[in-house]
């Protein structure tokens, strides 16, 4: 019996799901729980062997904290990143937000020192 040919677009989505999961340092088990699905299903998605409904797709994007545009097309626009950052900041407690602000300001200072002369 001939093996069923996998859709190249589904394979690409699966690779982006895996990259996003690994970038968040999540296990398949953690992502499955957050996306309210099974490890087996996610494994098949990541291998490009399984497509998904819009509901599952939305839950997966939300659990990974990426845009659907990223999962579908590999694009992450500035507006998407800003919205994701705002959502992430909104979930932080005030102490975490303050700590993050201090780190960002510290990095900004480092970048200013390292900036070549004449650049603004």
C-alpha cells in the first residue's frame, strides 16, 4: 500500500509549532495541557502528519503565545509582537513588570555605550 503524501504546508506549520514550543522550552506534555489536546495529536502535528480544526489551531497559537500568522506563514509582524508583549506584560505581577523594566533599561544603557560614534 502506498504511503499517503503529506501536504507541504501542513509540514511547514508543524515545524513552526515545534520551533515555537522549543523556543518556549515547553515539553509536548506541557503544550498539550495548555492547548487542551493530547500529546499524540501534537506529535503528529509537529511531524506534519496531522492538520487541525480552527478551534485547536487557535488554542495552540494561544498556548504558544504566537500569532496565527506566524504558525500559518512564518511571519511575525511588529503589531503581532506588540500585542503579544502587551498580553504577556498584562499577565505579570507588578514585581515582575518592575524587574523586567529595570532589565530593559539596563540593556538600553549597554547598547548606548556600544553604539559606534556618529550613529543615532
